C-alpha cells in the first residue's frame, strides 16, 4: 500500500500491507492493552495479619470471672492495633501474552490508524534545539494538532525536551512503542525512518 507523506510537496511512501492494511482484531487489541496495563501495576500493597503484628503473646486477662469478653491476644483483628483479617499481600499482576499475539495486536492497531486517517507520515521530524514552539509549528505543518504521539526512529534530547511542556503530545522511539500509547492519542505521527523500522520489526 501507499501512504501519503505529510507536509511540503505531497508524495507517497510504500508501506507493508501486513502491517498497515490488515484486518482489525478488536479482541486481540483489547487483550494486548489490558496485559500491558496489568504489567505496569506495582502489586506492592501489603498488610499484616495477626501473626505478623508485633506483640500480643500474653493473654490480656484470665478466661473467666472478670465479666469481660474472653480475649486471647491484644493483636486480635477485633482490637485497635491488631492484625487485618484478610490482609493484602504483594502479588504479580502481569498477564502472559506471547510475542506473536503482541505483534499481531500492534499490526492491527497500525492498520486501523491508517484506515481511519489517524496515521500521519512525515519525511523526518528533527529539531536543532529544544524549542516547544518549534515542535508546535512542526505538528501544525503536518496537521497533527496537539493531541498526538510522535514516533521517530531514535529519540533525541531536543525532541524530548520540546515535548515535555505539551500535555497532549508525547514522543518516543520505535523501541519504546506500546499498544496503550498508540490507542490513547487522536493522531500518530511517524517519520519515514520509523515506519521502515516498524515494518522490519512487525513485518
């Protein structure tokens, strides 16, 4: 298939049908997105059971004759400062998603972006110095707006610094791409070099 290169004189660049013109598999994309989000969870929540709480080895008062309810430990979950009944424990939330499915989901996302005209290809997107205004001008030149993900072959410091003050714009290299970022933005801007590298990775 052919994709139009935005900005300046209109020309096209060849793109792989397998990566940019495939069928949209919504179930697979959903699985990849949820697996990625699950893997980002810390899973470090922890509470102490009555076995873990310090103290409480001695019975606070004798079993009978005091008129009070019987008690075996001051660290009972019923007591202030006691353990938690169903205590949370650290756990791994990650979901296994094999490489073939992950790459298939990315191909499906790219195909849908191209089909819905949310994928914009540019010859290159390079900034000589970190200037937010310069990045805004580049995005306006290719009609990307300020709700866009910019994907370049390799990230540069100037590009990263230029984008950090734009809340609706994110930039990343091909190696940092993920399914959540691809579906989160209205437009995805690809440099030609990044497009070729993605084809080599997902093709």
